[in-house]
């Protein structure tokens, strides 16, 4: 096979470079979003770096916890229970555990287990 330039080969190489660049950009955006989300989720110890899976799971629990707190505040202020959602965006359902965010949460790791109080 010759190393000489051919139109099809150049087109394939250009497409591959474009695809790789787009994927790299997408991955950087995903990683940046996870980094921002990690800063918003309370953890113990505060500097513990969570995996993407742990970040998403804790974020769901944190949202559930905040919805519960807002619902309790609404009940105290108005005497009427708030609906099980906040702005209709986050329905409170059986898929989210009915616990506080950090209570009894076991963080899986390859080393000794870490318990978040």
C-alpha cells in the first residue's frame, strides 16, 4: 500500500480528527460539570473526591433531603403539607431513600470502608 495522498484517505483522517476532538471536548464538559457538582454536595471529610457514580447518588439524596426540608418548612409555616415535588421537577418517589443525606451512607471503596456520618 502506498503512503501517497488520496482524497478518501484525507477525508477519513479529517473525520477521525474531528470526531476525536468533539469527544475530547464533550468529556471535558462532563468532567467540568461533575467537578462543579462535587463542590455543591456536602461530604465528610470535606476534601473527599467522589467518583462520578457516588456524586450522582449523593446529589439525588441531597435533592431529596432539601425537598423534604422545604416540605417540612412549608408545613410549619402554613399548616398545609407541600406537594411531593419542588416546582414539579423532582417528584419525591420510592426510588429515592427516605433518609437524610449523610445519615447511614456507606461509601464503597477498594480500601477500608469510609462512613459518612
